[in-house]
C-alpha cells in the first residue's frame, strides 16, 4: 500500500498524518542527519541520496516530511548560508526522479540514478551561485567542485547498488505494516 505501488495522489496521501507517521518521519529525518554526520570524514560520500530515494518510493509525497526534517537539522547545526538555498530544492529533484522511476526494480538502475545525482550535484547547485555571484562565479564554483562530485558519484553509486533493494523491501514492509495497524 505504499508509494511504491500507488501514485502520490492516492487516498493514503490525502489522509492526515498519524501520530505514528509523525514519529516515524521525524526519526527518519534524524537518522538521515546522523548517518551523514557519521560519514562526514569521507568527502562527499554520504547516505542522504540513498535515503531520499527510498523515502520517495516508499512514502510518495509524504517523503517531504523526513527530507525536510533532515534539512532543518542541517540548518540548525550548520546555520543558514548559500548552500542552504540549494538544500531547499536539490533533494526535491532527486525525490521526484526516484518517484517517477518507482517501478524500476534494477539495483543497477537505482545506482545509476544515485551516482548521476552525485555527479551532477554541483551543477544542480550552480544556479544559486549564478544568481548571487554571476555566471562566471557559478561556472568556476562548479568546475572547482568536480573532484568532489566524482567522489559523490562513486559513493552514491556503490551505496545504492548494495543497499537500495534490501532497504526498499524493508521500508515497504515496515510502512505497509504501519498502514495496516492504522486500519487504512
């Protein structure tokens, strides 16, 4: 009964959040933040992209709750800066792509999506820098970040290849059970 099997506009998405869902989404947002923090010694290698994709295919539009719980925690710890604007839209792009591909079963396909997102992360962030510093600044910022985008790509690819399929099954089972207990 999850977003994996139903579109975002289903009856499940139109109902109010239950207390159990609020708790789950808060925990998932916090878990995403802590997982990234635990891996912060590795440059641009983090589980956030993997988790955003999982949230999108499992929860549909309700994925916005754990995604923005994570973003809020980033803002609280690191403050507000130009990168903050990127975080307001960048994860939505990945969530939308994952949701559109929610029927895909190939682990390689998910790894390519996640790796591609990591590779183009800097390019996707560049519009904010173009707006604030001009096109030359945006291009120089993006080019200087390409080595980090390559690491981001490799880390995302490997994590999604190894973990997306088993975590998707786990999250589907967990959320279906929660929905059944709620009597929906």
